[in-house]
C-alpha cells in the first residue's frame, strides 16, 4: 500500500518504507522514472531478506506523487529526497542513486556527509542538464527553449522528454563536477560500457573528480543504461553489501 507525506513544495510524495535495522537504504530513481522500477523492487526484496530498512519514493511530478513533471527541476527533486529521508530515514543511511538519482545522491552527500553511511551509484548522471542537454542543443533548440520555455527530446523509453528552461537554469545551481566533491563514505560507482544515455566517460570523470578514502568504479562491458539484467542486479547487491560491511566495520586503522 502506498503512503504519502507532504513534500517541501506542498506536493504529496508517494513512498514505501520497509522497517529494519540500520543503516537503512534509500533508493533514488532517475529522470522520469518511478519507485516501481526493476532495480528499486529488487533491492527492496534484498533488503527485506537481510532485515535492513529500505525506502523508495517518487519525486514530485513522478510516479504516484503529486505535482506536474514540467514544474520540477533538480533542486525540487533533491529537496523532495531530503524531506523524505529526514522524515522516514533520519539515521545513518546508504544512498543508492540511479542515473539522475546518482546526481541527487551526490548533492545529498555533499550537503550532509556525516549522515551518509555509504553511496552506490548506477550510471550516475551528475550535471546532465548542462553537459548532456544544454551542451548538445543546436542553436534552434537553444532559441526555442529561451523563447517558449520548453523543447522536446526523443527518448528510447517512450514519449519525447519535455525539457524546460527552468530545469536547465536550476541545474546550473546544483552542479557537482565544477567544484571540489568530497565523498567521505564507502562509495561504489557502477557503469555499463554500452550505456547510450550516460556514457562511461561520465563515470570516469566523476571518479577522477571526486575525492574519498574508499572510492571505486566498476565498468560492466555490454551493460546498457537500465543496468537491470540478473547479473547487473547482483552486482548492485554485492556493491551494496560491501558498502554496508565497510560502514559497520568502521574506519580502517
């Protein structure tokens, strides 16, 4: 049964919370995705088997949450995540971020590093509004965005994506690859080499840019952006188990 909490913009946020031991796990989904995806449900089942708390939710304008997708932006969705976590998973937690969720996980970690017990990203897409959207727009698309406030981009996953001027401009206030990015917790970056939405170069740039005592990147040859094959799901689970174990073991001496 879906439960709702009031988000920071007054929009109801849909969520599922599984009780269990700490550190809890929070799944952060991607752009226009929802909490009913393969990875979220698979990880929830795995967390339940291990008796670990698990939270999945929909950003405003996504899935079953309130609000219009066109009204949202990175700052709004990061604020939704922060509010859901504060209300439902206040203790140390491990963030699992997929695609845009990886960017949001990095923002949350940067804002409150002490509360992030670990970090696992799957095809993380930091700064994608600037580097993958605005940078790729041709002059006509840029002019249309500035004049009308929205352009539509083709998608491999259904209807074209509406990209708003607000999304682009707000994204510039939340970039993480232009200033120092310290990740003090165990961090695992997972990336497929056949990802056409977020190429491996993004993962390599993130690995090179971020600083941290326990930061690793795993490249999976042939894996696409969904990263949801049985083997890929097991890799996510293994990375999560490793991050949990390293957090519980405490800092190396």
